[in-house]
């Protein structure tokens, strides 16, 4: 499936790409980590785009794009902890905002409506 990004952020998909950093523009290339279908599938069951961005960012980290060190056969290399640590903090901010929005919605209000 295709991967797209519009920097004017007209859709949730573009906003999620912006928040996760998966904008695909690395030295003029269009290399995306998640395709549009994956983001749409993650966004669909979520109650808000903040939680979808958190989940997409977590997937990006789990795929190894937040890798800060590697060890093979006794040889290790570290890239520093700053970038991954900052990304994890950003994801936590997205998650927190998503949860706050969910808590402001009153899902049981319908039960008491005449």
C-alpha cells in the first residue's frame, strides 16, 4: 500500500505521521516506516488520534528504529541514549493526552438519557 504525507496536516493520518516522525523525507527519499493502511488500521479502533499516534510510535520503536545500541559476538556499539529517550518521553506525552481526552468523554451519559 502507498505511504503519503502532507505537511499541512489536513488528515489524522498526516497528523499521526508528524507526531511519530514518520514523514518519509530523508535526504529527498520517500522512505516511510508505516504505510497508510497500517496507520488507518491502528487509528480506526482508537477513540482519538493521540492514542493512535502513541501506538504507531510504539510500533516504530519495536521495529528497531529507536535502536541506540547493538552487541554481536562480544563487540558492542552505542549510539547514545538521547534520541530514543526523548522519543519515549514524547510518546508518553501523546499517551497521556489521549487518555485525558478519553476521560473527558462521558460514555455512560446515554444510559441515563430519557
